[in-house]
C-alpha cells in the first residue's frame, strides 16, 4: 500500500519475486462487484433517490413562495439539475469510479477540493436516510400498520432490514429498489389521473397575499423574495439524482451506460415533478396543502374522507419513502467507501465482504443515521441540513467540470456535455443561489452543516491529508494528470 503525504506517487504493479504488490492486496480487500448494474437498474436508481420527494416535502414551498413562487423555483431548480446531470455525465465517462463527485473534484480542484466535495455529499447521504426513516415511521403509524404508536421502532427496522439487503449484494439491492420505485411511480400516475378530474385554475393561487411584500400578487403572494425562499423545496423534486455515478464501479460499460441512465432518470423526474405539482395544487388548492405531510393524499380528499384512490396513494407514498431511503443508503455507503479507500477517512471503512459489499461503509453510517433519528426525531431539520450539504457539492462539481474543460481540453471524453462550459456555469450559478436560499429557510440547519464541515476539515488538515493512498483510482488518475503536465512542460 502506498501511504504518503504526496498521493501523486504511482504504485508499482508487483513486488520482487512476482508476488502481488502491497497496493494490489490493499485494493483487493476493497473491491466492489463489477458489472452488476445495467442501464435499467441505474435509471431506476436515479428515480429511486428522488421519488419520495414527489409524495411530500415540496408542498412546504407553497408556504414560502405561493404557487407562482414555487413554480418558478421548481423550474429553475429543474434547470440546475438538468445542467448538473449533463456535466456529471461527462465527468463520469472520464472517471467512472465509486468516488463520484468527490473523484471529479479531486482531479479538477486537488485534494482539498475533493475532500470538500466528498464531505458535502456525505452530509447529504447520511442525514437524508435518517430523516426519511422518521417519515416512514410517521406513515406506518398514521396508517395503523403493525399496531405501532411510535416511529423509532420503524426507523430501526428500516435500517436493519434494508442494510441487510445491501449486504446481500448490489444486484439484489438495485433490483429491489427498481421494483419499489416502479410501484411509487405507478401510484403517482394513478394520482394524477384522479386529481386532474377535479382540476381548477383558481385553486392554484388561493393563498392570501402578504401585505407589503415586494412584487406581491395572487401568483406571488409572498413577493419576489418568495421565489428564492422556495428554492430548497423546488429541489425536493430532484434531490439525489446526482448520485447515479456512485455506482460506476458496479456498472457494465460505465462510460457508455452512465450518461444514458442519468439522462433517462432526469427526464422521468422532470415529468413526475410537472404532473405532481400541477395536479395536487389544482385539485385541492395551494392553501389547503401548503403545510400538510401528505399533500397527494389530501389533494384527493376535499371533504376529508378517504377514497379508494387516496388509500392507494397513501400506501404508495410509503413505497416511495422506502425506495428513496433504500437507494440513499447505497449512495452514502459508496461515497464513504471511496473516501476511505483513498485515505481521506479511516481506511478500515472501505473493507468489503466476500459478496463485495462495503459492510462497514453500510453499517457505520446506518448506526449514525439511526442514532440521529432516534435522538432528535426532527426529520425536517435533518433534511434541511442535507440540502445545505447538497448545494455545496453541486457548486463544487459544476466548478470541476468548468476547470477540467479549461485546463484539460484534450482529455478523452467518451461523452461530452451539450453546451459545454455554459451548461455547467448555469448549474454553478443556480447552486450558489440555492445554497444562500437555505439560510432563508432554516438558518440553524445551515449552521449545523457548517459545524460538521469545520470538524471534518480539521481532521483532514491535521491528519488524513498526510496519509492518502496513491493506489486508489481517484489518486492514480490525479497522479497521471500531474505526470502528463510535467512531460508537457519539458
């Protein structure tokens, strides 16, 4: 194993006598199962990350921006994610490793940029499943399932059961995720068919106008500033889709498959966002669903009485939460695995089992997530903190695309982002705007995320940056770039 303060040191392929080198042995104990995921499973993974956001959460943006404010915010956030996905598809074709966004930033922005990006992604993917586990508990309790009256036993059951499936194998895990996601998407389509039968245009803008708000109208009841405040909620229709490249090392022909799967997943999510948002607000009214926990169900119950379709949607909401919870556990484990394998985090966290699953990368974040869920019970605060981490990572990943296009124009790119630097620049600007908007919604959540960031950076500055592993794929990629740059100067 190469262990050096300078991760640019290239490993030797074998030790004297033909035996496997320490670097090869190190990586062998940290190998994932290759070729397990094809385009369908990856597309399903991209939708699974996000689909729970169609069932709840986004509607709280109505209380900050009204229908018009949230509609504009959702369009802008949809544009941001579309541009980001195009940029990440190019980066994933260049460096198809489990590091995902961290690996891209490592190549473009150096070790500090890589660690900053990886930490931001890790904040998102550790806290989001913890929050969703609480929402699953609330759903189970509200539906009267299993006779439970408290949410934490359900959170525990979720972590134990679904981490167990991930430990079984990535192929089995992704197939399970695809089935549950398909159920949730089908239910959204059933919901839309029922909701559009009662659609009324006047119901969209029925939130009272706030007096004195700049630019306030029936469509923008909280004024122009309400658009900005609604940004984090517009993100809920797409939050997490950027995690598809984390499956790169377990994908068949990742340079070709990842861009196609990411584009397909983004197209499906844009369609679901349009259907969900317009159908729910038009069927029941923006005022009625702006603060409820189950907006799709409430949109189908104008008189408060459950219907057959609303019951179907209610149970499907549980399926959507399970799909997102399950897939986000996958994403968090792969990001932790990659950071650990490269030495940014303790190396033992990247060890894999006989079934090639990063078992500690699954168990440690799972234990942390359950502990946070049980101790705080505040799912909304944890999700807001996760959103803050996500926006930081979006800005850094977009910047990485811009830097690599400028610095290394001749780099082999099996897939090229439509629009090039202009596309990633749009994503960068909107990500920065969304980052600032999180302070408008939940300042405490943003400060919590910054506190976690500060602790992580102290660890990196004082310890792990001196112990990076040169044999890790992301570090090798950076070492080759440095060597090529040195040759070009000679």
